[in-house]
């Protein structure tokens, strides 16, 4: 629509990429461009929003975190995307220290990953492999835990791989291909077995981890890492056939209590002193059954998992086991 001053107003849903390239923007401020990109995101024009945020990222060094997070929302759209955008808007006064992702908003905090260009680049590069936006805090936990376990005797494991996002990020970031260790990855590559589904968590799991992925796809993805082994099989049964004798790091991400508890029964004694377990879903509302089961499993041994606001839980094995 054109008003009497000749200004044309276009609803975001009407903007098409071809049309966008014919526009000439004169004296457009960063805020105006952000407003346009946000409008496109709210209207469900994710590709265009991503491109605009991408362009903004190059010219907004002072607002990098804000733009990167909005771009993250556009690359992994979800039902909750407008809520995340509202949160980012509300946190604007905390520019540079505000962070919003799935189930987590922080402000007035140092965001170390935004000061680590390699970390930021790799998060963006691998983001399409996980259907959740802005996983920086969670990946930071994994990178820390893996580094912590570098000189602990034993191999690395991940139970629950999906498309390989987390391990690929960490292996890339840490240069794992040169480490004298093997990283063992286990998945059915067919989703959670029907008899292991936790009540109340089936719905979110199907929405978030549905779709098609395969053993072959994930195996090929890890080809640049000769020391990463992708194993297809059901936990816990597969662990009796193929598993390392000694473990330094275990990322537990099976999204069901039955398999995770059975894995603890099978593997805990193989974890070396100083070895680290990261539970991906220790404190999400949806994973309450698993949370209670794992808390009780550790309490029975006089031990505790540290709950993190990311939803993860961390356990470091002491000298006494
Ligand atoms: C949350 S996803 C893993 C996400 C992955 N860790 C990442 O960061 O990208 C959970 C995965 O666990 C797998 N899984 C669930 N129960 C399993 C079991 N009993 N044995 C093997 N894999 C299982 C599912 O197939 C699914 O791919």
C-alpha cells in the first residue's frame, strides 16, 4: 500500500526474496533493519529473516550476541519462537549480556562463548543438526566436560546421538581427531523403543526428535574422525556386545529413564576416577520421571548429580568411586 507521501508499506508475509533484492535501502538504521528481520521472523519467513540477520551480523559488532541469537531463532523455528523473541525484546536494556534459548534466559551474565570466535562459528555451522535454537550454554558444558576428561584414563561415550550434533560440535571444537582416545556413539537410529517411552515425555520427544535420520547418515558425518565409532543398537543390550572397558567421559542423552538407569548399572563401575558424566536432561519439567530415577540411583550410593539451569546434570567421579 502506498500513502500520500509515496511510502510503501508491505506486510512481512508479502515480502518475497526476489522482491527484496529490488529494494534500495537509504539511510536505514540497524534498529530499523532489526525490526524488519524480527517482523519476517514473526511472520514465519524464516529464510529471509536469517539472511537479514546474517547481513546485520557483519555490521553490528556491538550487538553481536543479540543478532546471533535472533539468527539462531530463525534457523531453528519452533512453536515458542515468538516467546523467545519477546524475551529478547524485554532484555534489550541488557544488550551484550542477555541470552535466550529453549527454557533458559540469562542476563547480566558473562557469555564466554560470544568471546570465542571458534566456538561461535562451530555452533552456527552445526546448528541445523539439532531442532532446538541457541544451544551455546549446553555445548559449553559438554566442551568443558570433555576437556576435563582429556587426561582421565578411558574412552568417551555418547548414548543417544540423533543426527550427531553435540559430539560433532565438541569433537570439532576440541580437535578430537588427534586425541589418543575413541569416542563411542550409540543409537537405535529409529527413535526411543516403544517399551522405554516415559509417560508425559512421548509427545515432546516425537515433536523434537521425529523425522528421518539414519545410521549411515550419521556414520558418514563422522568420517573425518577416525577415532569416533558409530554403533547402531539398543541400550542397554548393545553395551554387553560393544563398549569400552574404561570410560573417561559419558554424555547420557537417551530421553528415557529405563535405558539411562540400565546404562548406569552397566557402565558406572567402568568410569575412571576423575571421569565425568553429563546428563543432557537431568532437570527439564518433561523429564521428571528420569530426574527422580537418576537422583535416587545416585542417592543410594551416597552421591549427587549437580543440576544446571541448562537442564543438564553433571557428575564427576571422585577417587572413592
Ligand atoms: C535427544 S536425542 C539425542 C540428541 C543428541 N545427543 C544430540 O545432542 O544431538 C535421543 C536419541 O536417543 C536415542 N535412543 C533413545 N533410547 C534409546 C535406546 N534405548 N537405545 C539406543 N538409542 C536410544 C533416540 O533414537 C534419539 O536419537
